[in-house]
């Protein structure tokens, strides 16, 4: 496990509630504990929308030609912390391990810019890239949404947001330990909130503190905040949901995948055994990261020339895993 990241969350969890809501302090701590990037080539550019600009950072694979899709990445950080700088190492690894171009979005953060500002930024970037690829005779299907934690929430919400506005949604989305529910108190319907609270990096209280800042008094039961509350799950992208066994968000991620699959969409769910929240930022040879990228690459490459989706026999493995696992849900690998 990444000791630096665990130390960061341990410090945050022990702060007084009023201090923990000091978003400026949280951002300084996030940058302090981010692993510096010695050499990581990328290209920065901006998208201008109305009276604001949205910074983007593009990464190409270090070796070989990039694959057919571009991964549009939304960083985590509870809608309050994180940026394209603190996620540069993650996106460099993502580009190299998937052999795809990656575009990281520096969306606006709460509490200065509460919901739906960040979601609207992600949506505007997606629209702009869709238009750009169309001009280059490359279709919108070449864009894959991907995010972790709060960023995964934004990816899931963006798919709903675009579909509800009559837009064609991306072909695929990858959600890493997503936030899909609005309440992580003792009233939460999810067992993982009680099982994993306090001992494994992210606490339930921290999630709700972030959501409070993100919402700024707005309705927490908006489906673009809590995608599990959507009334319609049809016509969504092919979806891969990956959760961590020891994460308070584990069960709500699984619940979201079930909703997506039940509506007739292609959906894969995998729970990484012995993993904790935020593992995608661990060193690239960490066991959890290696497993995660193996799953992501199989998902990206899963459609054969006949258009049939290769399900890898995961459905059968899920049932066998449930029979023998204790505390884990879904498939642990």
C-alpha cells in the first residue's frame, strides 16, 4: 500500500470537522503529499467557454502508437481537491499502460464553484472534443470517459446528463470506485460504509464533508449528484465499474453497475481484492494497479470485429467468488 497516500488520509481523518472543511488547507495537503513527477512529457492547452477557460493536459503513450480511443479523464479529490498537476503521474501511467492518448480535465472545484459547475465543465470539454473529432472524420465513439472517485461520479453523471439532453453518449465509460450515493452516515443502505469506515484510508465522514461543500445547500438527491437515484438507466455507454474491497464506496459502486446492467446496457463489475480507496495513484507496479490495468485493457479491447462483446466468463466467476469471499462483494481478483 502507498504509505505516503495512507499518511495523507490518516492526517485528514484526524482533523477536527471544522478544519477538515477548510478546502484551502486540504488542497495544500493534497499537493504536499502528491508524488513529484521527474520526467513526464505532456501538452497543456485550454478550452474557452463563455467567460472562463478550462485547462486540459494531454498525454501520449511513451512507446508505440496510441490505440483508437482517447481517454477523457476526470480526477478525484472529493470535488474539492485535486487538479491536473496532482494527477499527472496517474495520467502518465494511464497513457502508458493502456497505450492510449489521455486528456485530463481541470474542472472547477467546490466550494468556490459548487455543483453543477464541475459537471458543466466536463460536459463542455466532451462536447468540444466530440466536435473536433467529427471534423477530423473520427467519431464521438472514440472518446472513452474515465474517472476515479469524484471523477468517476462526474463521468457517470455526464453520461446521464448528455443522454437526457438528447446527445449521443460515448461508447464506453470506466468508473473507478465511484461516488454514486448521497448519504454515508449510519443511515446508509450500504454495508461497506459500516465495514470499512475509519480503518482503510477514506472515511464515511470525509465523503459526506466533501459532498456538503460540493452541494452548497442544493438537493443531494439530484441524480447528477447521486447517479444511483436516476429513474432511467437505458441508453448508457458500455460500462466498467471497478471498486476496492476495503473502501466505504464499494457497495454503491456495485449497486450502480447492477442498475446499468439491468437496463440492458453492457456492464462489467470487478472488486479488486485487498485494495483500498485511491489505489490507482499507487506506483504502477503495485499489485492492485497491475490488476486494474489488466481489467481496463481487456475492457477497452473487448469488442471483436463481429461486434460481439467478450464477457471473459466474468458472470460465472462472480457467483463463485461470492460463495468463498468474506466481506467482499462482486468479483475480487
